[in-house]
C-alpha cells in the first residue's frame, strides 16, 4: 500500500481551489471590461499576462512541495473549472444578444 501524505495533498488542493477561483474570477472580470471597450485586445492581453504567470508561479511552488501536492493542486483546479463551467452553462440565456 502506498502511503499518502494527506497534509501535502490538502495543501495542494486548497491552493488549487484558491488559484482556480482567482484565475477564473480574473478571466470574468477581464472579459467584462474588454467587452465594454471598442478595442478589447489590450485588456485581454493584460488580463492574460497577469493571470497566467500568477497561476504558473503558484503551481511551480506547489510542484516544489512534491508530486502529491501537485496532484491535489491540479485536481482542485479542475474541479473549480468544471464547477464554473456547469454554473455558467446553466445560467446562460437562451438567446444571446450581440456584444457590439
């Protein structure tokens, strides 16, 4: 039987939940701002330039704690992503209005 370090797994999972929530909240916020602009590309680029390195930095630190922590991080991030997609898909209107 393989011994599993539950504390390390929990640390990775907690950081994955927080990072996932922050990542997708930043995506939502960036999209809301960008869709109100006449030129949305700069807003989207800045949003991505902040969110992606921040997520990678936290993931890099978690990976340094071990494979178990990284697995917890990745699974928690995936759970957040699936949860947000399920919520957004059910809340989407039947008829989508044009954005511009």
